[in-house]
């Protein structure tokens, strides 16, 4: 398999995740707004309807930009999308009101890196193996930051995580965890998250680690829908990057590297000269007749 095959697969995965994330952001904006609306209304003292209208307009623009980036990889739109997502994350950090706001930016690292990763996967200025390697490290670092932040939140017993564990265990397996059991489980999950985050940047072969990260990202995203029903679908869609980023990393890393040829690149190797009989110069090399 050539290097372009895993790159194309990763680009598709990231593009789908980007569009899903945009749909989730738009749904959240239409459902009542986010910390961005709160900042415009409460901090900047703009009119509340104006604040909602601006955020919804930005969400529509973000979804449209996401569609373009996912199909064409336009760098300018990708940078603008990342800037808008950063503004939303900074508003969440500034407004507070949620546990551990200082961890907001690293917790959202996969969301913030997603548009840039898609654009980089399209970038024709970086070719071949180098582009794959650079994209791999963008995905490694962003996934590791998100897992580290979530691991720290779990170790510090994020109330939302405890609630998700209790409700999910009750609805899925019919066992209602006590508060103490949920907290102990959450601490184990937090420790595993941090170990996995370290492995994502320290291990040379990261395919299995990335596969686990994608699976766990899917589980935690779906847990929002399990907990809140259809109201949680928006929260699940917003977390598409937590699945798409490590899944794309898994696809890239699992392909490995092509075995190097003696001259480094088979396409640049000179024709191999063979010195056996009947080859090389094309002249006849038949042995002289036996003497009589």
C-alpha cells in the first residue's frame, strides 16, 4: 500500500469528524447558546437576542467552512475555524461556572486541531512521507493533550463524569454504582488516560494506542446520548474529534513505513546492473569452444 492510501483514509475520517463537529456546534448554538453567548451578553453587555443571533450566525458559517475544508482543505478557512473554536473555549474558561475551567483548552485540543489537521492533509507543499509524518505528530500531540486533561479531570473526580458513570452503568447493565464505586472507577480511568496520553507521544509504534483512544473516545461521546437521550446527541456530535483524531492516527500509524531500499528510495535507484552471463552489456558471453 502506498503512502497516499492511509493519508486519503485519514483525510476522509478527519473530514467527516469536522462536519459532525460543526453540526454539533450549530445544534448547541440553536438550543440556547454557549459561553460565547454568555460572554457577549453578560460581560460585554450586548442585547441577548443579538448575542444569540451572532453565535448562531457564526455556527452556520463554521459549518459551511467545515464542509469546504473537509473537501478542499482550504488553509485560510481552517485557521479561521480554529480561531473561532479557540474563542469559544476561551469564553468557557473565562466564564467559569464549570469544574476545572483551566483545563478547557487542553481538553478541547482535538477539536481545535481538527480543522488544521484536515487542511494539512490536503497541503500539496509537503509531499510524500514527510506530510504523513507531520500529520501524525499533529494528531499525536492533540490526542495526548485531550487525554491528559480528561485524565486530570477524572482523577479530581469531575462531577459530570461521576454522574455519567452511574447513569450509564444503570441503563446499560442494570447495575447502579454507588458514589464510592463510581469515584474509584473514575480514578482508575483517569490514571489510564494519562498513561495512554504519554504512550501516544512516547511510543514509536502507536497504532494500538491510537485504536484504544478512538474506541474510548467513542464510548465517552456516546455516553452523553445514553445519559441524556436525544438531548445528548448534540454533545456526542461535538465530541466527534475525540474519535476522528485518534482513529486517523491509528490508520496512519498502522500502515507502518515502507521498507527502505539500499539507496533510500526505490524510485531514485539507478538501474541495477547484473553481472551474470548473458546480461549487462548485452554482448554474447558464451564460453569459448573446448580445444580439440
